[in-house]
C-alpha cells in the first residue's frame, strides 16, 4: 500500500518547487525480501519518503 501527498509551487513559467511525502507499507515480509525468522521481526516493514525538488521545464 502506498499513500502520497504533495504540493507544487510555480516559481516562473519554466520552473517549479515540489514537496512530496510518501508512506509505503508492506503487508508481507516476502514482498520486501526480508523474511527472516528473528525474534524482533514481528511487524510488517514500512518506508517514509520526503522528497524536495526543483523542476525545470525544457521548452
């Protein structure tokens, strides 16, 4: 499952600023490749991404 929210701010006609927050949840340890039988591996894995970017349009 992936959830994402973000904003884009227009600086000029050819450039933007971008901010994106993304959360990713794995429901099974087989999907992400870390299925080992350790005592502390009781819960499903998840990722949190924060992306900040500058976008320049080639026109």
